[in-house]
């Protein structure tokens, strides 16, 4: 089955834009109809869907984050990347990746990584 391993720095300054990494094991990011999502949960708030990337590389984003969020992939490494600009303290959250939901298919979650935005 699919396993997702997430990585990235836990403490980030507003001037930095480090990528958050999601490596996929047990499946290919390019398999037909697969969708890979990025979700976060700020402290004391509910899960917030950020966006996703399809098997063909097409991306889609939450309207509230569309202008400063980028989802990328490296098919040779079977890895997904999340990049955010203009970080603020309110971007502090646990960040997750999930997939490969295809229609009503199975969906798996990474372990999540804590991100604290502070100067």
C-alpha cells in the first residue's frame, strides 16, 4: 500500500520559503487518476485544505492560499513539494500530505510535520 513520508524544517522565518517534502512509497505519483493533497491544521482550528496536484501535473489551490502556495513534483524521485511565500505567524500549523485518492478510492496520510513561523 501507499506510504507517505514527510519532511521539512520545523522553525521557519517569514523571509524563508523552504519546501516541504512528501515522498511516496508503494505507488507512483503519475499513476492515472491519482490525486495528491496538501492539508494543514493551525493550533485550535480545524483542518484546512490547501491544494493538490494531479497525476498529470495539473494543480489546484484553495482560493485563500492560491497567490502564495505552489505544489510541485519530481517524478524521477516520486516526491511532492509544497512551497509557500509571504509566511506569517498565522501560518503556524501541522502540515500534511495525503493521497492517492482516485474517485472514491483509498486515501493515505503522511505523519504530519509541525511548522512554526517566527522571526
